[in-house]
């Protein structure tokens, strides 16, 4: 993880890069004015023989729904942008600072992590504006961790933190050609993260390489496990990989072609592919929305209670704020998901209990049964469709994705770049049972190593329009 540059020089270089490039993509919504001072202090520590770890002095960008005591935390909303910064760092930010990381700034996101209205456009927030895909500026950056994915792709930092409830790390990772790791829920502390759902929410790394994600995960989980030790080269002899088909495939012919090539690469690495498997349908959309809506009402109130007195304290307060500022907040889409969540009746309600059980059966049981019955180490599927055109009026046009089963289960996912479709990045997703994060890192690193050996480094973005 070391660099030939001092931390000060690296921060200065990235800040200059941001001044040049970020006006095109709008990934960073709040730069940290103390970043350079922090870098100088960490360089002094290194000169004095104190090195906190492999990421000492490394700049990291943090998604703007994660609490930072010295910077605004807005979740993209003007309702929180009017409040002072949180009183303390989220535990994961405390771990970053303790490891010697430099917080370079906060990244834009889909407002409220894309759970406010049903016709939203990924990458847009009232506070941060619209984040754009650096491979095609008129194409979506995905979301909700839009700014984190774009910042890494655009060279604004090699390390960023995203959050995921259902696709919010792996989607922007795939669309922007970077690595995105959604860990097992609970592996990283949830405190200090603006919530949707305690059963599905987690923070996770977004980086250029799998090794970097492994290093960042080591820090975020408290250092008890060194995940970089699982990056062992490209030999997958003895590994069994399942390939679920069905609705996880077939929504993009170009994506399918790239993923078929990726499967051939995994086979050449020595893995045994068990093809043409299937996962159960992950519950109806209604069941999934029931879980998120019920949990959001409770979890959001608990989070808002940690913020400054006088600010919003409930979903009803946020709904009222949006109505009062409808010309900005509700310009492009509504807040019917907020309103639905506000109307729920608690986690003891029959609707929630039934939907949560359905989610667990489809998610956990579906994944675990498939792995066990076929003696598999992991599942591999296409990550997400190539980036769709930005359409603020009508919202996103997502053709398909890989995240729903793992989201319902609270299980890990790792998306790694696999190739290009008409110049737009696409990826493959490795998934597994709860706690299999190290296994996913090993397999994704092997694929990444083999792909780079065969094809060279992933192409860099050109910051142009795509028609």
C-alpha cells in the first residue's frame, strides 16, 4: 500500500487532480480543509519512526452519509446540510483515523441512499447535485455510493468508503469500473451511518484493486483479520464456483458476453464451474419494501437523535422539510417511500414479521442451500447492466443486477471489473454465505490477476459524452 510520495505530496496531487477533473463528474461534495494539515502531521509521525499501519498517510474519501465530526454529514439532503457536523466520528471513521488515513473529503450520493422516492436518478442529491460517470458523462454513475465509485474511477483517490443496503456499492463499482466490496452485515459497525435498514445496511470499501479493498476492510473491521493475506495469486485449483442463471442473466447481451469470457478465465485458473444453477425468486418487491420501510422509521429516528438539538428528529420532520423546500428537494421526484415508512406500525407488526421471514428464506436459505447442495465455495454472476442514460425526469432505467439475494440475507458481495461493453465498464460479482468475505477476496483477486495478465490494466475513463 506504500507510495513513493509523502502523504503531503499525495494529498496535494489529488487535490490538484480534483480541481481539474471533479467539475466534470461532481464526485466530491465536501472537501476536507484539514486534509493537508493531517497529511503533514502523519508525515512527521513517519519521520519519527511511528507508522500506524500499511495505510499510514493514505488519503480516503468517505460517503456523505457517514458521520465525520469535522465535516457536514448530509445524506445529500438540505435538511441535514443546515445542521452542524455530527458530534463525533462514526466508529469506522475513528478506525480510519487511528490507522493513519487522511480523510480527503466526503463524496456525493443518491439522496438518502436512494430510499426517498421511487423514480429517483442515481447520483443526484439536493445538497451535492448530480454525479456523472467518467466513462460517459451523460451516463449514470449508479448509486447510491455514486461519488465514491466515480472518485476512484476518475483518479481522485484510490480508496473510498461506500455504503450498501441493496446494490449501493456493487452497482456504482460495476458502472464505473472499480472494485466494490459489500461485507457481511455487522462486520463493520453501523453506528454513525445514516440508516435505511439495520438488517441490510453496511459500509464497505471501493478501490482500484482487490488488494486495496482487502487492506481497507482490515482497517474497517478493527484489524483482527488481515484480509490482504487472502490475496494469493491466480491459482484456483480445487475451488468450486456456482453460476446461477435465470433472472441474473439475459438483461444485457453485451454484459453476458463479457461474463462468459470471465467464466473462461476462472476455469483457466483451475476453478471447477458448476453451471446452470438457480436461486429462488427473492420475494416480491412488496416484501422487500415492507422490510425497508418498517426498519427505516425506527432506525432513522434513532440516528437523528444523535444529531444537534433543534434539527429534524423523525421521518415526519424530514417529510415536512421536503414539502417546505419542494422547489429544490422535490424538483425531480417525490418522497412516497418516506411517507410509506412513516406510516408503518413498528417491528412487531404482522406485515413486517411476515415480510422479514420471506426475505430470509429467499436470501439466506436460497444462497446457503445452493452452496451446500453443490459443494460450492462461491457464486458468480453479472454485476449490473452497463450504465444507462441519465434521465432526471423519468429516473433510472436499471435493467438488472446481482445484489438482491445477498441484500435480503445480509451476506457479502464483491464486484470486480471484467471488461467493457461499447466503452462502458461492466463487472462480475462474487457472492457467498455470511462471513465468507475472505473467500470472496481470494477468488476476486485471482480473477483480477488473471484478467490483468491477459488483457492489461483496466482502461481509464476519457470524460466524454457517449451516444
